[in-house]
C-alpha cells in the first residue's frame, strides 16, 4: 500500500511497503526571516522530527526546501538521496550536519529503494542546481517536480500524481520599482506564463492527478505585507488559477491538500484559503518571535570599502563569466551609495567628470547587506526575501549580472553558464522551416517544445521570445537566438 502525506509547501512523507521517505520538509522562516510556509504547518513539526525514515530527499539548497534547523533535529541514520550537482554545495552542507549516508544520483539515474520501489533523479540540466524525483512504488508513479524545471523533452510520462509549482518564487517583477500600470501588466504576464508552463508539464507527463505545491509562501513581517496581495503579485492562491487550469486540463484531478492531509483523502480548504486576511493576522501573531528576529539588535554599519572588497572577490571567483562584461552597478544602503564597476575585475576607476550611469540599481537595507557580507546569506537569498528593491534602465534582463549575484559563490554554476553560451551553435533543432539552437540562451531549456507562431519563437519555460527571421530577442531579455532558414544559407541571428 502506498500512502502520501503532504506536509505543506513542497514537503511530503511517502510510505510504501514498510518504507518511509521524507521529502523537502520546511517549517522555519526562510530568506532573512521573510518567507513562511503557507498555510502554517508548525503543528506537524514534533511528529516529523520524531518520525522514522529510511530515506531523505532534499531537492536543492533554497531555504524553503533545505530547512537546516529542521534537518539538524533528524536522526542521522537515514539515507539521503542527493542530486549530483556540478558544485558540491548541497553535499557539503549535508556532511556538516552529519548525514554520512548519501546516495548520489545524476540526471535520470535510478536507485532501488525496496523490492518494488525505485527513485529516479531528475535535474535541471542547465547551470541552475535544482532537482525533482520520480518515485515508482509498486507501479504507482509519483513525480515530485517541486519548483524544478527538468527539460520538457526529458520529463517522464504515465504519471499517477504530479506535484509541481504553480505560484511564483522569484523577485521579478514585484521587487522592482515599476509604476502601477506596468507592474500590473508584468505581474499578469508572469502569472500566465507560470500557468502555461504547468499545463505543459501536466500534458507531457500525462498526469492523472495534480497536487499544487512548492508555493506560495507568505510574508508575516508587516514590512512585507504587500506581497501577500494574491491579486497583485506572482504569489497567487490555487483558487485564483484553478478555473483556468480546469479549462486547460479538464481530465486531470486536482488534489487540494492542507498540511497533514493524505493526498487520497484531502480535507476541505479552511480559512487559510477562503479568508487570507483573517488567517494571516492570527498566523503573524503566533510566529511573532520568528519574524521579529530579523529586526533584533542594533542597526548594523556597512562600509563602502567592504562592499567594494566583497564584489572584487566575487569577480575574482568568476573571471570566465565576466570576460567580456563591462557594466556598472549602483548599490544603495541606508544612505550610503556604492558605485561598483563590474568587469575587468573591478580595476576600472570612475573619473569625477564621468559619473556612473548604471543599468541596475539595487536598494538593500543595511541588515540584509550585513548578512550577505558576513556570509549568512547569499545575494539570491537576499533578493528572494523581497527586502530589496531594484531598478533597471533600460528595462532589460541582465543575465550576466544576475548570474554573478545568484551563483557567483559557487563558480561551478557560472562556468557552466559560460559553456552553455559557447556551445549554443553545437546543437540545433529543425522545425517549421527553421534550424535554430536547441537550448535557450537564458536557462538552457530544450527548445524542441518551443512555440513557433506568427514569426516568433517562444521558449516554453520562461517564455522568452525571438524573431524567427533574425533571432533578435523580443521579450524576456536581450540574448539573441541562433536561427537559420532552411531555404537560405547560414545563420541570420
């Protein structure tokens, strides 16, 4: 008998023929004490800590999946299924916690859990480090993609239950300082793209049932309350998108679960779904000590020279990424302005009569910046906290800068990004009279499943768009796509 219990967010306990598997348990605040599980699952914490498990699976190092405080309370006798990422960050963190029993699995590698139970690892094969897991339990196939984007061409099929993200988990666009009309349009576009990506996953996997998971989080700190507006952000409730999903996937059963529910007998949604304002007020008070932790202690000081040293070190670690990069970043923190030249390893000196005109400005509270400088958080964690505000002019995504911030502490990821760029022309796909590079220059999605219509090529993952005639990027960023017309000779983009 197979039993799957949802712990909230992306967490599960799976039982089968005496085996017990713990997946992505998250209970404590994440990202500078900003994100909390939604709805509140704290009542399950003692039971999860005291439980017996044969296997533990942690999909990646984001704090809403890698809950270090929770993991530190678990028995170390468990065997951990570890995705074989290019960097060793996840392995090292598990080792430091004392989890010595590890089974490393690469993309699509399978491990026998029991006589009729297997686990198959699925990776995001781009420079990102994220993973999903396919459990085949006596013929019942549970695919937990959480917020992983395995290439759509490599998704398994014949899935009984799919758990995957439908809500956003990114700071764009809501952390940017767009005017209201632009923000509304960008938010609506991201939400539509997220739903479209989910629908594609459901159809490609043939999922007979879908369980909304891996979001949204909620923000209990009153300073961040605006991000709980489900209509105006990329963090909707399932009820906000359920109708559109039903129209697109009418034959897929949706299992709406609360923390602690068995997926085959979910409870009726409570006040957390139907009365979010009233629910959040009580939740905020119950967890006050935790969200107030961010504000405790005297206001930290930040020295501009220290910030410059931090970025110089970051650039030294990521020379290949910045080889042809020349851009300035403006960092504002509690009255201090840092003009940071990026590229040429920060050796440029800005002349007084040539003021910095940065494309990106990041406004970061001193507390958040102090956490980054001290190594208690990375830039990605700080950005995900929504405590930072960003401005860019022109309004174009800078993949190199954001990759430096997100992955620069693990150069294995930025080196892979460089390899992806240089290998763009090595693998091509032919469709609709076109020959174009097979992998998206943004995040490496396999463009075999790209949408081609009205002279536009659209990535099915993050929905970047290119002119099918020239390869020029029309939406999403600025990186071109190599495109050839089969009736012509040579690339046109």
